[in-house]
């Protein structure tokens, strides 16, 4: 087989993304048709900057999803093909088997793996971790920030001191401490996961109880059902093979193995917990500040006059009116988290060495950067475009939210 020229490479890469293009067209067509009924998301279509950012973000979201389903990749991202070490983009396989893609579209890396397929698979790593870790950080920050801002006093002083204590550590140094093998072996990340992951359950319990407090016949079965499922998912998240901690020194069972829905690989769990732990104090400070401002509004005073409870006021009066800044910060924080994941991968922390995440791929490619650009450039551009899209999306959301 002859090597491909640059025009052919670009054409074939674009063709490989066909499922992504189709998904984007369907998403935009349906969204545009119903945009007047979609609230802030629908108003985003009036912001060119926001739509460009949204398109970039959804491109990589769909790339991660379809890449995980093996609908885009051309080769196994971990497979090594003899003779293709550090080969340039468009290099043909010497003896391609039937059904095997005949070229390395973006070349081979220093272990003769397909750069294009690793870039696509790396998107799935980011799509899995960054939004979920940011969501968990928001659950922690909201659950602690609302009472701190609403009540003030000693509670505010204590929680603010803890948040400032965490923020006083340099982020990279904190990550180094959390992901070092000696710390991991003690089970500290597992204990932290057990504490941090309980906040969404607390948030759901308080949210539903405060909303339906006057309807106990409906509230009680609802809480039992929702919290039962939430606790099951929680135990599945924090346990590995049914154990919260399973080291030579100590073993703590969490859930029967038959009920354990999924196991998070140890490296991903450590990175996930680290990101949640680092982001939570910043979210706490934002929510606390918003709560301190909004609690002085007239509609909060009206709710207090009606005899509403404090948690009802915090969750159903203050929080909805703080949604604009929080949505914008959520988008920006996903971008920060993506950069943190890339930084961790670049330093070889947390995720397994063979992981196709963009940070690890950039780190492997930069060792020969003066000779071969192609192994490091695609994941670097992917990371740049995703973070750029998130920042543009946040700008668009901020612009539209200010018009309300």
C-alpha cells in the first residue's frame, strides 16, 4: 500500500468522524426547532460565541461516546504493529489483514501504536471523569456552602477555615501527595471517596424532604426509593470487588460482590477523588458568597414570613436564583478539570501508564518532540480545543444569563 498524502489523510479523518457529524446535525436540528422551550439552553442559540463553544464541546463528547463503542477508531489503541514505531501520518501497514485498516492516519507513537485511535479513546477518558468529578465537587460545595452562607456565625467560620486550609496547598503538590503509591496503599483515597461521595446522597435527601415535608404520605416512599438506589450506587462506587479497603493491613467490606454494579480502576478512583477534593473548596466559596447575597432579597424574607424552613429557603429560593453564575462556573470548572487531568497524565500520576488519556500521550510524545511532532500534536490540539470550547460555552451562557 502506498502512503497517504495530506489531503487524503484529512479526508479519511473527517470520514472516520461521520457518526459524530450525524449526531451533531441531529442535536442542532432538534435543539433549534424547540429552542424557545429549552430555557437558558435554548437562548444559547442566540449567542454565536456560545454556539461555537457548544459545538466544540459536543464534538468531543460524541467522539468519546462513539470512540468507546469502537465506531471511530481504526486500530486497537493498545496494539503495537511491527515497523510502525514513530512513523509519519499516512504510513501504510506492511501486511494488513482482511478487515484491518490499512493506514495509521496520524502516524505511530514510540511504541508503534496508532496515534489517531489513542486520541479518540483519550476523549472517552476525559468525558467520563471531568464532568462527573465536577458534578461531585458541586454537590460537596453546594451542600456545605449554602448553610455556611445562610446561617453564618461559627458554622461559616469553621467551614471557611477548612476550605482555606485546602486552598492554601499548591494544587500540583496536593495531587502528588494524594496519588503517591505510599498514600494509596494506606487506603486514604478510599476513605476520602467514602466521605466525598456521600454528599450527593445528603443533598438529595434534604432536597426532597424540604420540598415534600408537608406531604408525608408521598415524601416517605419517595425518599425510601430514591435514597435506596442512591446508597446502592454509592456503595458500588466506593467499593472494589466488594471491599472499601483491601490491603495487607486491613480489609473493610462494603457490599456483597453480587450487588456490586461496577468497579472503578484504582488509578481512576484516585484521580477522581483528587479532582473532587481540590475543586470542592472553590465551589464552596462561590456558593457561600451567593447565599450571603441572595438571603437579603425580598423573596427570601417573604418565604421566611410564610414559615418555610431554612433548608427549603436555601434549596428552593436561594439556589435556583444562583443558577446563572453556578452554570457558568460549572462549564469553566470542567475545563479546569480537563487541564488538571492532562497535567496529571503528563506527570504520569494516577492513571495507568498505558492509558490513552491526552496528558499521558502528550508526555510520551514530547520525549522526541524535536524529531517527531505527530505523536504529541493531536492530543495537545484536542485538549486545547475542548478547553477552548468550554470557555466559549461559559461566555455564551454568562452573556445570555445576564439578559434574564
